[in-house]
C-alpha cells in the first residue's frame, strides 16, 4: 500500500514538474517583457502560481518548517552566494559585452515600487515560491529520474535556461550561478526551510540593501 502511494505521489510530482516548466517559460517571458511598471505585480503572480502548483503536486512541501538552525544555515549560504556575486559583478561589467548596462537594467527594477513593498513581496511570496517550485518540485522530479547529482545539475541548467526569455544574458548567467548554489545545497540534504531563508535573504540583501556594484542607470538606458 505504501509503495503504491509512493508511486502515485512520484507520478504526481513528475506531471506537476512537466506542467510547471511548460507554464514557467511563457510566465517568465510575460513577467520580464511586459509593461515595466507592472513588473512586481506580474512577478508576484508568477510566484503564487508556480508555488501553489508545487505544493499541489508535492504535498510534502506543506511540512516545511523554519527553525533556528534553518535560519542560521540560510543566512550563511546567502552570505557565501553574495560573495560569489561580488566577484561575478566585476567580471560581468568588465568582460561581458553589454554586461554593465544589463546589470544596471536589473537594478533599475528596484525603483518601480517602494522598497518596503518590494522586500515584502520577495520574502513572503517570490523567494519562497521559487524554492518550492524549482527545488521542491522540479529538482525533486529530476533527481528521482536521473539521480541526486545529475538531477541537481539538470535542475540548475533548466533554471538558468528559463531566464533566456528575459533577453538579458547577464541575468541568465546570474540565475545559473544562484541556481547551481541552491540546487547543490538541496542535493546535499539542506532542508527546504533553510533554502527559503537563503533565497529570500539573498534577494533582499543583494537587490535592495547592498547591491554588488554601481546601480545608477546609464544615460539613455533603462
């Protein structure tokens, strides 16, 4: 009976991951390429949709808890990722064609809404939803099918690839680095609660509190 139930839940997760990926591509395209002034509303709606799908397809995610240990692990991993991005920012601005302009375009999004509102969206919806969907649903399905580390690598590639719809090569590369970081942690057994803390804290810190470099738009640039 338990084996049958496990098989059914695994199949549900596989179908949910496939449906979610099919929906994520146009959702990300609409989020990043739609009217700029509504970016955060679309990003929040995308997060709600993908996060809800993840929970529906993988009900075990409802048991996610965030304790003191999760907070410590999450903040520590966010700090490591921030250090990585500090180095990556310098490289991208210097060596990636259009990298400086693309980074400034990304940071320009933080001026669209009040900082407090953006932080609330990142912490309560966007950050948690991305972990539930990309790690708790997509990576979980890929690890079941291809093994722990191969599945984690594929999940990181898929996460980065979806960002090609944004038309921002630097953002795609950044997503690849961040995705690889969180995918490796999940494959290593770091609990979902810690990953949610890591993703949410990193989002707020790198985007709103302490950017990795110059954020003012270039003259004539968005």
